[in-house]
């Protein structure tokens, strides 16, 4: 039986992708070492599932369809830049979600118990915080370089998009970064 590294997420659209790449290029000029998220793979993750048996993909897709049927399409707006764990010691750089965060939290709240029941998800210790990952900082010195820049980006406009579906993705790790393939789509019809 094959194993599939997978997650559930939403696409962010072309405008947000273009603005995110422009910001990545701006931050890259600081000289900080960052593994930047690839433009064609930019998304907002709802739940990371990890390695699944391929036979679990269909039940996951059905759970996603049931959740998507309860939520209407919604606007997405990316605004401001932050970091995990903190902006003073950044390890993951992200764009914040101003519009669309609440519908994403509702989808998460509906999906999490279904996936726990299926045995394909392990509950995270931290609360779900919808965000657009921009990149992962390579080292502590790189983080300190970026920490000086992040306060200047609190009002960054990352663009707008429309979310009308939730996708189940596979994530295959490659030398150049992860490669994502859509395994299932569920239209938001609520």
C-alpha cells in the first residue's frame, strides 16, 4: 500500500501570488538566508495530514466535500507580515489574513473532528492560525537580519482573491522544494 504525504488547503489566486513573490524578492535583498515558498505552490493550509495510506484519500475527500457544502465562497485578503514563533526571532515568515480568516477557521472546526474520527489527523497543540507561508528562515543570524525589516511590513498589502473550493493535496518532497498535486476538489456551496 502506497503512502501519500498530504494536506488540505485553499488556493490564494494570482494577485496574491504576484504580490507575495514581490515581497519575497524585497526581503531577499537583505541577504538573509530563507527557503522561499514557490509561487506556483502558494496556498493556505487548513490541516496537514502527513503520511496517509492511499486508501485513506477517498474518505478524506468525502469529509472535505461535506465540510465545503456548509460554507459559501468567500473573499480572501492578505495583509501584513508576521513570523512564527515571534517577529523578534522569526523562523517562518507569513502573510496575515484579514478577510477570509473566519471562514477558514469554521472549515477547520468542521474538518478537524471528522479527520480525527477517521484516524488520519493528529490534533495540534496550538490553535489554528490561517496564514500564507512566505518562507522558512535558515538560521538564527538570518532571523535577526529579518527581524529588523518585519516591523516595516505591518501594513503590507498582499492582495485579494476569492476562495470557492477546498482541495486535498499531495506533497512530494523534491530537491527544489515540495511539489503539490491536487488529489480532490470540493466546491464551497453553503
